[in-house]
């Protein structure tokens, strides 16, 4: 049997790593079961204290493992699990508070109170004990979060703690209304994405494994918030569209944080583009038709939505930035041309002319031949439509039409006579402008 070189030796994972991973999966499974199935063998107070005790025990186990065993990997795993358990505690407290402080219609309680531990039926605990349990638990959880993030991201502990509690606070709001939850998810995702990028640039330690975990942890309350609505209520078109938009934002911010030479950047960009198209399709086919919007506006508005997402993507990738911008302008121009052919109208022709001229100018500035040609065609089509509208409206006839036509021909000939050479020079300049660059 030939000897095996050292470069081809497959390193098997150490048994300690397997044990840590298996133990972590068991703990995660226990919290997930509590979250989506609930433990109903005891009262709410016992369950709340037991859940809080488990979270506190994980934090103390992490501190003890690092202090006495001097084993950092196990200690950080305990701390990570304790941090991940915080939104589970907050979601349970939100379920306890919901029947007493709800903003929603009363009939929602009877529908969802028996679905899981997310919503508790009133009568088990009075408002006083629920408030006392909630305040005491939040104080303990705040200390656990600060200790955990101080270990995971020492330099940014206060900023990350604030963002983490901002997202966890959404789980305490006494509402399950889909529009409110959708706005919360979108607003918090944008806030987390922008602040996370800012912190990543300011604090290089957030690029480490612990730093990446600390930043990813901020999304966990939002995932639970979305999961709660999916688990308790049948998702409607608005919520499905919101989830797709959240997926786009998550991919978008990941792409923004990724290095330009990263191997997976191209694939991630394709996924982000596909998600943008899915968002635009969902909005155009489910949300816009449900609103009282005139048919003449639907097609251009759909193009504007997708074009906006493409313009957003153009800010993240310099090599393909102009391509995304050109595609956005092309979409809007083509949609207006189709709209003008279907519906007509003076106002729509003026808007189409304006967009066509803008696309023409942008195509010239960015040296995009297809965009320039599309803008030119759009502008000319709008001008022809306006001319036909003017002729139909004013009904020029007889000798006046002939006089005007003759005047137009004479002026055109004079213009060619006066500016012929300048026009030739301009055309040559445009040809050189659009010529492909030489090596």
C-alpha cells in the first residue's frame, strides 16, 4: 500500500468538538420545542422562571468554564447559547403581557390564545405578577446580554447590546396585526443593516468568528417575530411580500459587507438580483391590484419598483453599476411605451417624453448604446403621439395645413443649410463617443 503524504491526511474532528456540538444542538432543540410547542405541565410562573433559570445557567456555565476550566471554546458556546435564548424569554413574556395590554381586536384572543406558548389565555396570572415577572426577567436578561456581548465583541458591547434590545423589544409589543408586524420587520431590518455595516467598518474585531456571530445574533428576534406570525396566523399576501423583501435586504446587506474579491460574491449577487425580481413580482401581482390604483399606473409603477431595487443594487457593485442603472431606465421607458400604446393620453405622452429624454441623456453620459437608442425611440414615439393628439384636437385643415407644412419644410431646409456641417461634426462625435474602446 503506498504511503499517504501528509498533505492528504484527513483530519477528523476531535471528540470534544463533537460533544460540544451535540450538546449545543440538544439545548437549541429544547428551546425551539418550548417556543413552538410549549410546556403545559405547569403554570405560567413556573415555566417563566424555569426558562429564565436555564438562560442564567448557560451564562454562569460559560463564565465558570472560562474561569475554572480555562477552556475558551466551551465557554463561548455556553455564552452563545445564552445570548440566543434571550429572545425566547422575551417572546414568552410578550405572550404573558399580550392578553392584558393588547392593541388588537378582542376576537383575536379566542383565535390564537390556545395555539402555543406565544399567547397565554387570561386568568392564569394577574397583571401584577405578570409585570413583576417581566421586569425581574428583563433585568436578569439585560445583565446576561451585556456579559455575553462583552465576551463576543468587547469594543462594541454597548452598541450591539442596544441594537439587540431594540429588536427584542418588538417581541413585547402587544399586537399581532400583520401591517404593524410588517412595518416593524422592515424598519428594524433596515436599522440593523445600516448600523451593522457602520459598526463593522469602525470595529475590525467584528470580522472575527465571534464578531460575525454577534452581528448575526441581532437578526434572531426578527426571525422569531416573523415565525410567530407564520405559526399563529395564516400569512396573507402582505406578509409573504414582507418576508421576501426581508430576504432581499438580508442578501443586500451581506453583499455590502462582503469584500469585492470574495469568491462567493458573484453567486450572492445573482441571488440578490433574483430576490429583487421576486419582490417586484409579488408587489405587482398581489399588492398593487388590491389597491384602488388606475390601470394606466400599474405597469409603470411595477417598473419603478423593480427599477428602484436595481438602482439600489447598482450602489453595491461598481463594475456592474451602470448595467443595473441602464436596466432600470430601460424598464421604465419600455413600460411607458407599452402604456402609451394601450391607453394613450396627453399627460402620459408628456411623462413618456420626459423619461425618454432622461434615458437618452443618461445613455449618452454612460456610453450605453442600447439605453441611448431606447431613450431616442421613446422620445420620438412620445413626440409623434403628442403631434397626433395636437392635430386631432386642433383639426387643422385645408389651406392652413398646407401652409404650415410648407413653412415647416422651408425651415427644415434652412436649418440643414445653416447647420449642416455642425450636424455632421456632431454625428461624427457621437459615433466616436459610442465606439468601443481600443486596447
